[in-house]
C-alpha cells in the first residue's frame, strides 16, 4: 500500500469516527439547568429518558462524589471489580476478619450504590450471620445494628426503592424482637441513644420503630414506586402486624390494663384498614380481604331465594345423589365425625362432595316463569362464592381471620386479666414462690375459661394458635403442681382444650 493510499485511508477512518460520534453525542448529551442569562437544556435522548423514568443519579438518591470517581477509574470494568470485592467479602467473613470485611463492604457499596442486592445481602450477612459468631449478646446486638445502619445508608442512595425500607423495618422488628436473646436486644435497643437520637424512650420499642419504616415503604409505593420481590399482600401486612406484635409484647413486658386494651384496639383498626386494601389475585382481578363475609352473606340470601322459588327441590336433588352412593360411603357419612375411622374420614369427605348440590343444579331443575330468574340468581351466587374463595385463599396466606379475632378478644377484660394473672404466676414461679404461683395460675385459668365461653368468639376453642398457647400454659401449671407435689385437679377447668389440642404440641403429655 502506497503512502498516499494509507493517508487517505486514515482520513476516511477519521471521518467515519466523527460521523459515529454525532449520534452518540445526540444520544448522550447531558442535561443542563437554567442559569442566569442562559436557558437550560433537556440534554440528549438518554438524559431525557432518565428524567422521564426517574433514573438519574439525583432522583435515585444521594450522589456520592467518591462513588462516582471510583466508577470512572474502573474504565468500564465496574461489574468485574464488584465481583472481585464480593468474593473478598466472603473470604474475610469465612476468616472472621471483621475489620477487612467492613472495609471491603464500604468499597463495594461505593462502587455499586444502586445495586440493591448488595445492600440487602450484605446487611443480612452482618445482622444475621456475623452477629451469630459472637458469644456476648452485646456484641451480637452491635453487629445487628451495623446491618441495620448499612441498610439505612442503602436507603439514602436508593430513595425510590421500597424494598429497602421494608428490609429496615423487618430487621428492626423481627431480628430484634424474635431473636433468641430478644429480651436483651429489646432492652439494648431502647437504651441505644446513638441509634434513636432525641426519640423519647417510650417510643423506642422495636415494633413501633419497625412499623414506622414499614409505613415509609407503603407511602413510597402509594406514590408510584415499583414494588419488586414481594407480593403486595405480604408487603402491606407488616405495618399492622407490628402493632399486633407490640400489643403482644406489652403482656410479655408485664404491661396490662387500659394501655394494653388501647394497643389492641389500634391493632384491630389498622388490621381492618389493611383488609380494605385491594390486592391482586393469582387468577387476575383484585379482592379486598374484608369482603368475604359480604359475598358469603349474598350467597346465603340467594340460597334462600332459590329454595323459596322451588321448596324442597334442593333436598330432592340431594336425596337422589345420596341414593347413588356406595353403602360404605353412606355409612361414613352417617357416622358422627368424632367416631369416624381414618378410612371413614376419607370416605365421608368424598361422599360430601358427591351429594353437594350447587345453586345452578337447583336453578336448572326449575321450570315455568321462574326459570330465568332462578338461572340469574344461580349465576350471581356462583360469582359470589368464587370471590369468597379467592378472598379465602388470600386470607390464609396472612392468617387474616386469626389476627382479626385475636385483636378483638384481647381487648376483653377476661383476656387482659387472664394474661396478667398468668404473667404474675410465672414471675412467682421463677422466684420459687409456689403458693402464689398456683394462686395466680388458678385465677388465670378461670379467666381463660370465661373468655373461651364468651358467645362472641365461638371459634376460639378450636383455634389452633390459641390451643397451642393454652397447652403451654397448662404445661406450666402442671410443673407448678409437680413442684408442690399436688395431684392434678379433676375435673380440670380447661379439659376440653386438652382434648382438642393435645396432639398439636409433640412433647406434651396430658396429665392423668
């Protein structure tokens, strides 16, 4: 190639490079703010898209000059550098080199301040994994708080990410409130002036502080932020659940009376507000958890209307279906539930399904001028039952009915007094005052009996959560009697609870 040809080739390449730079400039031109005597510019296409979708650095959160400088020095290899730092962090964790671990995490988050997984994973590492390496609960608490503070920094850099706000609330509420050393953690948390600043001591309960962070996350979602990685049903349940847990822990802290009642009242109000929210379902559409009873009631009304249009028809159809059952299925169906063998229970379940009569079956057998009305009612009933079933599925996920009932019965004088007496009995037992322990337990069991017999809560006796809790109470009462060398009282005041729930606690041996 001659010198002249090589020269022209270089000129052509420079021209091509210049042409290619024009669209890059058009796409990547930064935006500028208006200044005195000059108009601002919206910038190129990428800058405009960042502004439109809130992806600019300023809109995502705080801007750290050190972080920006680090990303520039990686020369496009930021991902590689982040992987190296992540690996180093794991190595330092395995070596229990906490100083270098902290330093590596600092480098990692400065390099990738908007990589949400870094903040979430490493905060969990600090609060749950690293903290468990220490024997002293004060040191464990220190690392739990380090993980929470790490998350709070992540929130500052990612102000539009509700999941990080949710994580802060979860760590404060659940890690501090549910750890094995929850009593010590809750006490240290209330005494932690560095964490709380000027917050009054009575507002430093971990459940209330966690609730505030959950509320901030809810507010962000309601303002239009995208919720990723968690269903709305669970996301919005944690704030009212914090109030439930706060109310529950008041009893563990020995606080009863009017304060306990007001706390449970607020828990019920917030739970019902949660039930009024619309949540998406797996099948499509939305439901409100509070609406199940309304749909059930409408289905029952239609049942009565159809039976009024054709008296006795539903029973006739059911008898026809029953006549087609096998003899062993009819026998299982006629056997009282408590007397059925395991095989009969399965047969009875299948038989009940076979003899069930739907609203549509009744409507289709109605003739004459009421037929169209009956078909329309049956269709409405099917829709109501379908909605009720969808709501029931969602309720089961968050145990909605139990917590609604719990917040209701905990407000009663019987529940408040029962918990106070049992608390005083436990304190007396720990102090080896067996006489007072038994006296308090006798009073507490009596109040539980009164509560269980209230007509407002017919399902309370069979509720599994309440049953397991009462089995633990009964087991403690058994220990007190054993320590006093006293026989088991007959009849026992909560014998029905033992009969219903004795199998729900594996290591419980019913007293004889």
